[in-house]
């Protein structure tokens, strides 16, 4: 039991570490193409990368025939809706505000799990710990500056609304994945199918709202695309595996997503010359670390 718990923590941190590199990769990739086309290509390619690792095509085929709506619902919420709202929202909101709202995803996931799952209730102690983590994210992001004034005020509020809906879609997608035991397929199979379906839908929708620029781009575009596709394939497969482990709660697993902005800031400092750490950001990271320690101590007491 203890070894499985440790491996869950390790794999959750590894998945979040992979996701945290996306911020830098997206910055490089978006220099050459439009957001939704880039996202659609990225996720479709991520799903395709997993195809050689699918353990049983026969079992996957049976599941697709018996439960097509389950696959479509997961792809719809976990990839299409989440990233459509995300990319539209970040175009309207300041970067620091985006980081804070997306960083508060564990709270929204806990709320969705509280409503949708009887065995995953949001207690006061859990809520308090999540709020401490969000306070740390505010400190990490605030240094870049928040803007809620001027002619763009209304569009910023629209953007915030879209990002909040993205968090809710992510939380509901996690709940759907944790319930998919009836599919009787591997996490890799589910990740591959939902990423390809969601990516294709994203790219198709993008053609309606963004001018198609083709694929004649320099090598930095393809380097960022392939890295982002790889990390999505690996991180989603790890996350779906953990969501289906016995005894793993959606809200408990998603608390680890607080470390994504921490690692994201580290990678930005390392790879982008204009990004430098500040005292406020470091203090925010320490607070996030404290919230994770408190949360896991609380869970340990429950198990004891």
C-alpha cells in the first residue's frame, strides 16, 4: 500500500513536471502559427504517438463499438472544450491573471468532484489547503502584473469567465476518466483515442475562425510541436493511469497540479533570457510547497 502511494506521488509529480514545460514550448510555437491550429495539431499528433503502444487493439475496438459516447464525452471535455476555452481566454486576459486562474484548477476540480462523486467530498480542511496553494500561485504570478482597467476591462472579464469554464471542463473530464472502468481498456488506449478525437475537432474548428497558414515553418516550430506532443502523450497517459488506480480520488490527485506553475517558472528562468526570479515569486513557491505538505499530512492522518 505504501509503495503504491509513493509511486502515485512520483508519477503525479512527473506528469506535472512534463506539463510545466508546455508554457515555454507554446511560447516558441505560437511565433509561427495560430493558437487553435497549433493546439489541434499538437494533440492529434500526441494521440498518434501512442498508437504503437496500445496493448490490445481487439479490446479497444470492442470498447469503441460498445461505448462510443464515453470516448466522445472524454475527448469533448478533456481536450476540445478545455483547450478551446483556454486558448480563447488567454487572448483576452493578462498573462499573470491567466496563470492565477489556471493555477486554481485544483479548487474547481475538487468542487466538481464534490458534486459528481459521492466518495470525494470537499472538506473544510481540504478547501483551506487549496486556498493556501492558490495564494502561492497569486504570489508567483503577481510579479508580471495584473490589469483590470481601461477599454479592455469587459474583454478581460469575458476572458476570466472562459478560463473558469476551462477549469470546470478539466475537472469534469477528470471525473469522466475516473469512472471509465466499464471500458476495460488501458490508459494509453484511452489517452490515444481521446487526444486524436479532441485534436482533430480542435483543428477542424480552428479552420472556421483562424486563417490556415499551411505547415511550411522553420525547425523551431517543429521542435516545439514534437516536444509538446510528446509531453501531452506521456502526461495524459500517466494521469489517466493514476485516475483509475483503486483508492485514488480526483481531488487528491489534482492537488499536485499546484506544482505546474512552480516548474513552469523555473523552466522560463532557465530558457528565456528576459525571465528572472523575484523574491515574491520564490515566497509564493514556498507557500505552494507548504500547501502540498499540509494536504499530504492531512491525508496521512486519515489513513492512520
